[in-house]
């Protein structure tokens, strides 16, 4: 068992595909030890036991029902003893030296609260994810980008897709698929706002984190994200997304 680890990590499971085993292997292969927590929102699924066999040191935390992403991540907050905490989706892979490089960078820049990486698709193309704080037009751009015109323009502004960012910059958003946060900040913020079941919980966390530190996007820190986006292909998923957007703007104000 790790004592006072530099990095802890949490993976939330909900009927996770086999891809999560690759994510766990990346954490195990990391060139620094990681205190791994797995919060299982679907305990009737055998995946958590498969992870336990693969990584005997993983701390499995089964839940009686699906808590959602934010509340599930909050489950482990009282147990964290690390300096940095990684929130990682069960469909992400990364090189063994990445966590060392990220934590070294944050060690050298103590005013950074969250460090967010460059994200690639499995085919090697870049996965342009949001970098700016959400606004109505930016979220419309995300949903209607395929229509082109202003929607595509707004999406590219939201993701800085046309900026060709080559050096670290301050941003207003950090993707929840792979988010490295100072554990002290995560604890100070009391984790995610439990009112967000799924979607916009990372937007809200980032908005609050910016009150105590910087969010920095580092284009030389790279991960691969499968990003199936299954939830947005169902009516239930779309309703959840719209509900979360409404909650976010009711909390932070409506901005075009």
C-alpha cells in the first residue's frame, strides 16, 4: 500500500468496456507509483473484479446505484493522501512518463490548480476539446457543429482549433476525461458539485478552481481518448446534457 503517494487516480465505472483495462495498465506502467481508486457505479458488472485481478492494489469502491460522474468521484475524496489527483475516464491511454512530466511542471508552477493535456483520437488526429469557459453560443456550436456556418465557427473558437497552440497557456476549461488537479484544491472545493449528475460537472469544477489557481493547457502533455460519446446518442443522454447546461447557466449566469 502506498503511503503519502504523490499521485492518486480515480476511475468511475458504469458498464465500462474492456478499454478500461488499457487505462489501468497505463496507470500501472507509469514511471511513478499511483494510488488507484475505482468507483463502481454498476457493481453487478464483473469489470471491477477484472481490474482487481489485473491491479491487486486498486481500491474498489462499489456503489449501490449509479451516482453519476461527479458524485462518484467525490466518494474517494476523504481517502486521498496524495499531492495531485488524477480524474481519468475508462477510455484513455497515455505514455509511462506523462504523470511525472505533468507533476514536475506543476511542482515548478505552484499557482496552477489544474493541468489539462492535449487529446488525440486513436487514429492520431487531434480531438479538439473545449478550452474556453462555456457560453450559450459555444455549447450550441458543440451540438450543431455539423451544420457548419456560425456553429462550426463557434465550436472552433471554443476549442481553440484555429490557434495552433504550441506552448502552455491559461484556459477556462479542463476536460474531465483526464484532469490533473492539486489534491488540496480538490479538497478545498469539496470535489464536484453533486447537482451535476453528468455533463458540465467539469465546467463547474474548473470555474470554481479558477478562483484559487490557474487552469493550464499544456500541448506537449498528450493522451489518447476513445470518446465513444454513447450517452449523447440517446434521448435520455440528450435530456441529461440539456438539464446540466441549464443548471450551469442558472448557477453562473447566462452568457451568449
